[in-house]
């Protein structure tokens, strides 16, 4: 059996990939926001908020220990 070699990514390369992904995501979100009418822009913002919070009054609530939140929101 051939031994499989694990490819490792160093910390700097990983940070560069993460920044690139976040920048791409931000540009996509800005482009979507520009194309939508105002009421749909509000919906996109509210949808993000609903994924970000964990509250007993909202659907999907399990308990206060359940992980919730969006990075950089």
C-alpha cells in the first residue's frame, strides 16, 4: 500500500485563503443588494439576523447552549 501524504497549509496561506473568501463573499452580497428593491434588501438583512440569533421565541430554538451566530455579523 502506498502511504498517503497529507498536504498541510501553513497559517499565512490559510489566512490568505480566508481573506480572499471573505472579500469575495462581501462583493457578492454588495452586488445582490444593489440589484434588489428596498423591501427585498431588508429581507436579506433580516434573514442574516435570524441565522445569527438564538431566541426562544424563534423557530429552531433548542436551548441556550445551542451554537448560534454568523461570523463578522
